[in-house]
C-alpha cells in the first residue's frame, strides 16, 4: 500500500480551528459534534457511533497485551478509561486532512461533553503512548509533552519493562513490535535518495533509522536535512524490523524528538 504523505497542516489549521470544548487549535476543524458512542471496540481501538460511523483516536497507541508482550492490566485500564469517558456522554472530534482512514473511520482528536480531551487524558495517566502517523502531525508537541510527564512519573504502563524506552543496543528481542528508542546518532547520510541514521559503527549490525525516498519530501517541506541529526541524541518510535540489524522506518520529522 502506498504511503500517504502528510499535508501542510498549518494551511489546514488556518482555515478553521477546533471548536469543541477541551481541544486546542492544533487539533484542526470540528468534524463531528456531540455524537453518541454506542460501544468501544477494544480490538481496534475505535469508538462506534449510534449511526454506525466510527472514530479512531489519532496520535496515540493503546496498549495490547499480546502485541506488546506485556501484562493485560494496562490494556484493560485503558479500555475502561475510554468507556468511562464516552459512556453516557456525547463526544466531538476535530480532524485535519486526511480526515478518514481506508475504513472510512474519522481520524480525530476527541473530547467529551465535559471537555476531557481523551488522548491527553490517556497519555497523562500512562494508558497510551504517542504514535504519530506518517501523514498526520497535529498536536505532536502537546502529545509528546503529556507522554513525557507520565513516563517521568512511572505512571501506568511506564512502570513495566515491556514499555520502557529502549537503547539502540537493546532491541534484540523486539522485532515486529512497536518500540520507543533513544540514543545518539553516530552518523547520518543519504544514499540513492534514502536517509540512514546509524547509531553504531557497524551499519550491518547496529540500529538504524531510515527514511524512504518517497518520504524525504516531508523533510524537505519542513526544511529538515536528515544529515543534521548526526551527533544528536534523539528519540524515535515505530515497528522494529530486521535488515542489517534492527531498523525503524519513519516518514516525517514529527516522528523524531530531538533531545540534545
């Protein structure tokens, strides 16, 4: 499946801000207002509306025990929190382009009628991790900040080894899993249009962050040269793959946190 590039979010937000109580302007324009949720589908983390439509909470990743090789209770706590915030309430969702996924589910930042921003609530309590999509970047700074506070406090899932931030050297058993990795980029280069951020001296075995030629347009749009990450300590997240050592592929600059 061809990856969608993210759009100039600033242009989208200039057209209309979020009007739902509890959501900042970064969330985009109001897409759904005061709708009723009839159920929360735990398997795919969507809120199903009375009329059959569905909302997928953009920008976060809910814990799942089997996928994360982790105890079940963080996933259960997250599910219970989502139900509590939506059951007996109406919710509203703000979104930027592209507003729907391939299953026609609205991809939005969600608030309930008490002004609770669901993504922020879950992140602050350690019941979710930030997961910025390749084609969406809204509210990244706010979401990362909330996650960082919870991680510093060892709240929720952050108290468990399964969810702790990995080092570049500690990814041996994480293939196929979504992980957060923090370390210093030793070298950064672009070859045949693809960027490589290497965290060790041997590119055949060390951890590497890659950016495809197709996604380099997102970095050029933001005026970011991936070579400039060399020597910087960064935090990245994504599915760990194995190709000449562990690797995570990213698609836009908002998927990288620069720490030093």
